[in-house]
C-alpha cells in the first residue's frame, strides 16, 4: 500500500500533468485558429472591389454644353450612361402619356430630379439582353417614340426612356445621381 505522502505526490504529479495537457491543447487550438484566419484572409480580401472599380464609383459630368434636344454618352462602372437635355416638347410628350399605357409605369417626375425635369440620366443598356440602344448621336434611329431604339431586338423607348414596344421588360435604369451644381451632375 502506498503511503499518504506517495498518494499526495502522485496526485500532484497527475494534477501537474493535467495542467500541462490542457495548456498543450489550448495552444494547439489557438495555433490552428490563427492559421485558419491567416489562410482565409486572402480569400476574403480578394472579394473586395479593386482600385480601378473604386475609382469609378462616381463620376462628375459637365452638362453645360448639352443643348436642348441633344444627348451625350459617357461611361460609369464600365457601362454606358446617357444624359439627355429634353426639349420642352419632349417633356410635354412624356407627361402626356397615360401611365396605364406603359408596361413599366413611371412618370417623368419619378425618373428625373425636382426642378431638373429636362435632364434625363439613364444607363445606356437595354433591359432585354444588354445591347446599347441608339438615339444619343445625331441622326441615330430614335424609334417610333422619339427616345431610344435597340437595334438588337427592336425595343423602343420614349423620350423619358420608358419601354413602349419590343421585348424589353422594363424601362432603361436610372442610376443614383445628383446635381452638385447647376451644370455638373455626379453619377454614383
């Protein structure tokens, strides 16, 4: 039989051994956790937008030289953007269309900024299959409604870039934009 001293010494040794084993387990799990985080960090980091995309997050466009009835095409986030200065007749024509006749009902006021209803800013991408509609350049086919015409499948948009005929399901999209001065629009 073991003496009391031997029993206590064995308990101390077992307790010391248990603490050492716990420390080794905790250290191993911590090391694995840090290693896993280091391995995952590059994978998560690669999902962040690149510097060239961040640089295109917003653009400023000077619209002072766009006369009524004219439009320009610019690029934002690698997509074409149409900026059109509507004539008073085009504004009146867009307002005269009953919303019940539209496939994607939106008024001109919903597609423009208050006090700037003559300035129409839209993405220049047909909502059917992503072609770039005609109607920005001088002499281009604007379709039967005087807005934009997609040559790929025949979608026709009116002066407010609302779908009027053809396979496109929705109006041309209006991106986030604001007028930062009377002649400068910031898109994005």
